[in-house]
């Protein structure tokens, strides 16, 4: 075959390939693909249904209320002042000028943002100062801070646990623990809330089948206001060779005589817990999360945890203000005493008024359980009209029949505010229940 023949064959082959590509492209162009519109998603339709219910009730959405300034024991919404029970400001530090001064100094020295992950942009001295203070507080070798409390649990659990491992958690543990467990690929089991016997039953049955086992509980439960029986859980983790992780996000500043947290409340050596987790958005009046534990644990997370390695570092101003808050917690334990007294007063008054406060103990959080999401929304709106800001907690945050209002108590509240809030809640609830037919009709609509 001559060279020209070969070139002709190559050209013909190229023309055939071009025709085939054109035919395939034409076939693709005639195939109908259509992405689902976001407004057709079932999740969006549920939002629309809730919006329709809100319009039927002629009340605004109780969530995402716009506050005019700093929220503490009181807050301003739409130019009106309200007694506020919807902020985590347990020790009344959110408006403390010492925290603001610490944040300002950090901004002046380090700028507003670290501008990249700490792996890339490097450390700032305030990160180390804050983490060493956290480690001293929990009696651990080291600590590590993250930009989000939710992400702290997700990335820590997701990194430590693997497919051959088991995660056993309290049935009422926070969403971030559940998401981290799913990310890890580990097998997951739950046990009845705050029930060491139920946990032991799971461990007796399952421990031998897995390499590593992680037990996860909370120090103070954010939906129910009760503390974990931590000493019993430490005993179980030691006997069954497990790791124990305590989410002390709501426990720091609220549990124990001086607010040190779940370990002080339980009277245990904090070294009995392998992983201490917490957040800066509650008692520490800042933003972010942290892990305290052994030096090896922290090194593993610093090198591998995606929520740390691939995330921007904690803003220096947030680390500085949280450090200032931790120092105030240690220096002014009388704030914790006031918090406990305020919560005990609220609980006593609520129970005297016949309100269902569930598992709540006199630390910082008091739910008023209503069992009906519609009633919870109506009550929240009616209380706002009476000068009390408290939000409803409804499905899916809690089970359908466990809807509630959740009151966050602060050391900054005074007796008059607490008495007014409880009286308004009891009176308004009685009025709404007397109009139960309207709620029944709305429940049918939903």
C-alpha cells in the first residue's frame, strides 16, 4: 500500500469518527434530562407547609428573630425590650467589657482573621495560650480549638472511628455526634438516656466484636437540662476497655459548685475521661469548639482531622475573648452560685404552677414540655407579646410528642424576671389549652 493510500485511509477513518461523534452528540441532545427543582424537594414542601400554618395562625415565624443589639438577660427586638431566655449566656459574660477589650487587643495585634488554616498560615500565640488554659482546666496534656462546636464533634468522631469500630451513645445525644458517627462508618448503637445499666447491656453484647469502642455522653443535656451520671460511665468504660467522650458544651460554667463542668459535678478525676469536648459559644461567650485530651490524641487531630486541617483557624479575637471568659469563670465562682439559685427558683415556680419540666435539674436549662408543636409555637408567640422571649423546640429537633419551650437561665437574670416569666407561661398556656379546638384543627392541617 502506497503512502498516499495510507493517508487516505486515515482521513476516511477520521471522517467516520467525526460522523460517529456527531451522531452520539445528537443522541445526547435528544435525551431529556431534567434536574429536580429545589422547590420540588420534599424538605422544601415541608417548609412551605409550616409557613402556611404560620399564616393561618397569623403569627410570624418564631425563628430567626432579629435582635437589635447584644442579647443577655434582656434583649431588644424591633425596638422593644424583652426578658430573654433564648441565649446561652449562662454566666452573663456576653456583654462583659473585659471580653470586648481582649478581643480588641487581639484584633489590633493579629488582625481579624488568621487568613488560612493554621497548618498553612501558621500559629498565633493566642491560640496556644487559650489551648494551654483549656488543658489545665480539664487536667489534660493538650487541647485543640476549632472554628465550630458542631464541626468539632463531627470531625473528631469522624476521624477517630472507622468501619471496624463501635460508637455507643446516649439516646438524647446531640446531632453533631450522630453526624460524626455516620461520617466515620463505624457501627452505632444507642442506650436509654442516662442509664448505665442500659449501656452495660450494650457493651456486654457488643464489645467483643469490635476493635475500638467509643462511648459518647453529654455533661449537661441541652434539650432536657439534666446531668449525666458520669462516675458510672467512667467505671463502665474502664471495665470494658472503651474510650469515653464527654460533650461538655453546656456543662462548662453550669455544673459543679464552681462551674468547672461535668467532672466537678460528678466528683471524678477528669483524667478518667479520654476525650473532653466543649464549645466557646455558651459560658465562654465566644464562638468555636475544642477537644482536650492526651498529647497523642491532639497530635492525631492536628495532623488528620479534616475540620481542622482544611478549615481556617479560629479567629484570634474569638480565642482571646474565650480565654478572658475562662479566667473570669475561675476568678468569680459567685456567678455560678447565682446561676444555680436562679435555675432552682425557676424550677420550683414552674413545678408549683403545674408546668411539665421533664428531667430538668437546677443548673441552667429548663424545658416546659407541651407535647404539641402547634401549641409550642403559639405559646412562644403569645409570650413574646407579654415581654418574654423564649423559643419553641419542635420536631425534628425533638420527637413529635416532645415539643417544648426551652428556657436558658442566666446568672444575670433577677428574681422579678424569673417570676414574671413563669407566671406568664403558666397563665398563657392555660388560656391556649382552653382554646384547644383551634389547635386540633391546625394539627389536622399540618
